[in-house]
């Protein structure tokens, strides 16, 4: 009973103050820009971003696990933990009711989520030496 129309969700992700300044909302938006299923990311403030995604391709749990694996610190206050648990539960139920399988990634979630981005980046030789010097040895 799968509907061909996308199931669009928009959620806020709250980050905790990082030790590294690159691990803020702007860094998360940069990483999530090319993820399959993520339609848009907008910065609300330094530690909060809004993510719009297609539930049939990716869920909030996978997005947050991938960000945590990369080094982002999610806000673990009680209200945010409850909110996350409710979102995870409702998204799993919605996928089950539509006949879609459960999205899981117990380990390596970041690899699965960011694989498309990795494929798009040029992976050629990054040796700054000219070609004739590289072949010298």
C-alpha cells in the first residue's frame, strides 16, 4: 500500500554548544545539503536548524545518528529527548502503516547517509607535486 507521493516532514534539530566551532548549525547544513531524501535545511540560530525531508527515504533518527557519528552534539535536555522519542515513534509507525520497511542503521549511519555526498566529491590525486615529479621515484 505504498503511496507514490513523498511524505514530507519538517523538524527542528537542536545542537548543544560544541567544542569545535565548525560543529554548529552551519556545518550541519553543509553536510546535509546533498543527502538523499533531505529537501532543505535552514539555520534558525547557531545551535538550531530546521530540516525538511522525505520520510520514505530517510528519517529523523537516521539524520540525528549520522550527525552524532560525525561529531555534532545533540541537545539532550529532557524536553528534547521526549520530543525525539515521540518523533521516532510516530515516524516508525507511519512507515509501518504505509508498508515501508523500518529504517535502521545501528552502526555506520553516517557512512550510509553521507555516501551520496562522498561520491560527488572529486576523489582524484591530491598530491600537489607535478606529474613528472610523482613518477620520478
